[in-house]
C-alpha cells in the first residue's frame, strides 16, 4: 500500500473514532508509546500518554456528542517517518442539552512506520487556531492612515500654491466596515485631479 494512502486511511480511523465515540478506534492510530503535546492538556509521554488520552476521550464522549472534521494540508514521507499537518474542526454537542461548542485547532503529527509496516502517530501536537481578523484590521488601519497622509499632503500643497484646485474621492468607510464584517480583503485608493486656475 502507498505510504501516503496508508496514513490517510489511518486518519480516517481517527476521524471516525471521534464521530462514533469509539475510544479504541481513536487510540488505534497512535503508536504503543507516543508523545502527546495537545494544546489543551499537559504533555504526556510513552505509555502514560495512551492512558491519559484514553481517560480524556472517555470523559469527553460521555459528556458530548463529537463531530470531527479533518483537513489535511500535507503529508511528507521520509523513509520510515512522515509528517502530517492541517486542521481539526471539532463540534461538541452536550448530551444533556445545550448549545454546541466549536473548536478549530491546527495540528502537526510525526508518524512512524511500525515493524508490521503500519503507520502510527508517534508525536502529536496541536493548539488553538488563530483568526487573522487582527491582521485584516491592521491592514485597513494602515491603508486609512496612508489615505489621510496623502490628503494632508494635498491640502498642504494646495494651501501653499493656491494655483490649483483639487478634488478627491469621498469617504468610503462604509465599504471598509462592511468588509470587516464579511471578512473580505480591502483595496482602497485615492484619486486626485489638479486643474490650473486661469
């Protein structure tokens, strides 16, 4: 079996284990001794990692119905080791009623080929994914500052020369605010036209 395909099959078992609340199926993807560096738990090593993960999953599945979506960005194989990274989107619905909770984490896994040629996770690491809304707002603020600087320069030039009149594009903050809400990109520009006074 192709190595990348085999790892994809194993990830399917991980995915289905969560969605069917099957602790053993989830653990079947991990090596007998592995390192668990999950962002929401202390780090555990070797056989202790399996014991603690089993307990954590049993408690999770008892309290919540879990739905996991796995997004694999890439799998790279290097002889008997492989790297896998992507996102896990987990929705937890309380079994006794209540609103579902959504959690998106970015993960990185080291896979090791076992003596029987099966691929298993030997090191697992994840943490909370971070939205890029801060970056979007920063870009918008920088563009707005740039527009204001241009406007100030134009005003200064016009006041000093008094030989030109100028017109600029109107305030378009409504487009910027709508874009923040919709999560889209922002492109802005200033248009200036000079006319000699005769």
